[in-house]
């Protein structure tokens, strides 16, 4: 009886620890989008964002440059390179019931061009205007699932 009680207690403790570890991880998706006024092409993979892009930015053409998905753990930065010479670092710094907080840093040619903190609700997307790229700009679409 005593062994059974100890075993059940151990299983419950391990279950709680594994759930809290799973909750601390956030599935994140970052899309780098080239926006310009050259042409009127909209990448079919951006249809879910088009109304938001059109209402926030004044461009006629949107092309997906990069689509990255990864899992963030607290205070463990993940770096991606949306374009050569550009490095984006994303760090999960907070998580509550229905909100995560991310720090977004963008470095271009060794110089920090963006350092901001965003709050995201599950399955929502935030759009951030980024650096110039030839005749347009890069827009970052950041979404999180948790």
C-alpha cells in the first residue's frame, strides 16, 4: 500500500512537471515578405494576411521570401536569416494564459535596426515593417500557437 501511494505520488509530480514544461514552449512562425509598388502580384501563400497587409501598408505587390517555423523556449533566443546579411533573433520572455511576449531584434550588416517587444494572443499575427530591400521593404509576419 505504501509503495503504491509513493508510486502514484511520483507519477503525479512527473505529470505536473511535464505539463509545465510543455506550456513553456511556443510554436512560432515568422514569414519574411517583400512588399513593393512594382507590379500588382500577391503571393498565393499570403492570402490569409492580405487584408491586414493592405490595411496597414501601402504597397501593390507582396512576395513571400521566407517562411520559418520553430519552437521557442523561455529566454532561449532563436536566430533566423530572412535574407543574406540580415539576422533576426526572437526570444520568448513571458507567457501568461492567453498571451506570450517576444523580443524581436533585427541586425543588418552588423547594425541593430530593430529591437522591440510584442505581445501575441494564440493564432494571431503581428506585422512589423522592416528594412528596405531594393525597390521595396521587408515586412515580418509573426504568429504564435500555444
